[in-house]
């Protein structure tokens, strides 16, 4: 998974992840309840760690602990009219107590090219 919005694609019933520019890795729109408004915004409300209006582009997929999709009106009622098109709740991983841990991943490559001259 390269992007966080790709995690939702094809995983939840009724959730449409649409690439709006047609280019790979381009802008996406996430719709949960289809198109509800002719003039308004039909995108779902994204809530990242309790903060409304987050953007999936700013998230590293490896930092995501869980993603929940709220579709029905009773679940989205706490977000008012902003949650009318559905709500996506993202919880990121938290730090742990204890001594710091440093993980280093290293790759070493060596290539030896010999010159073979044809005389």
C-alpha cells in the first residue's frame, strides 16, 4: 500500500474511492453515500485522531493503526451536517513508554565492472 486512501479501495461496501485526475497517484475523492448534492461537496468527512478535516495525502500508511467508516446517520450525528456524506475515522499509532528504540535498515551494494577491450 503506497497511500492511505488506497487502503479503503475495495475493502468497505458502499465506499467509492475515485481518482479525479486520471493519473497514477493523483488526487482522489472518497464518497460513502454516493452523490447527495448537486452543488455541494459530496466527499466524506475525514477525522484523524479526533481532528476534523484531515487529508489522506499527509498520512504515512505505516503510521495508521485503524480506519473506521461510519455510514449510517446515527453514527455520523455527532459531526452534524459535516458528517452527512459519511465519516472516515483514522487512528494513528501512538508512542510507547520505555527506553527509545532505534531501528536501522541498511542496504549495501557493490558492483565491479571490468573493462574488456577487443583489439
